[in-house]
C-alpha cells in the first residue's frame, strides 16, 4: 500500500517534470524574442548573450509615434472581430440546415464541405498567386 503511494508520487513528479521541460522548450524562443525586442541592435548579436540588461523602449515609441500604429491596430481588431462574428453566424446557419433539413445531395455537400476544410490554407497560396 505504501509502496503503491510512493510509486504514484514518483510517477506524478516525473510527469510534471517532463511537462515543465517540454513547456520550457516551447516557450524559450518566445521569451527570447520578447526580451530581444527591448535590447539595442548591437546587444542582440553580442556573444555571450546578456541576460541582464537595461530595457530600451525606443523601437516601440518609434512605431507608436511615427507610423500611426494604434490606428492600424484598431483596424485589424475591427476586421478580426467582424470576420469572426460573420463566419460564426454563416457557419451556424449552414450547420442548422445540414442537421435539420433532409434534402437531396446533403451527403455530397457535407463530404465536400469537410473535404475542403481538410486542405490547409497555406497550400492554396501558390495557386492563388499564379491565378491572380
């Protein structure tokens, strides 16, 4: 009984240790990029890298003041929210139609819909570029 509890505690500890290592592996590049955004260009490529430094906000202030960043950001937010709402509404109506109504060609349309959603959007970039 005690042996079983000890094994369970060891297993849980190892499991959380592995999860923490994997999480650190995936979060390291994000944290590194964010910390580099506060460095001066010369210090970014310095070897050995500086882990403790004085943060510089010049790049952020330059973007905010010179390029009208906040207007562009709000345009992106409005477009993202409106696209999400419109897509959700149209998708909900289509799903309602597929589930409630029984019509000829329903299975073929469902198969076509699912097949189109299985194609990653990134694979369509080259054909769209060539067409347009």
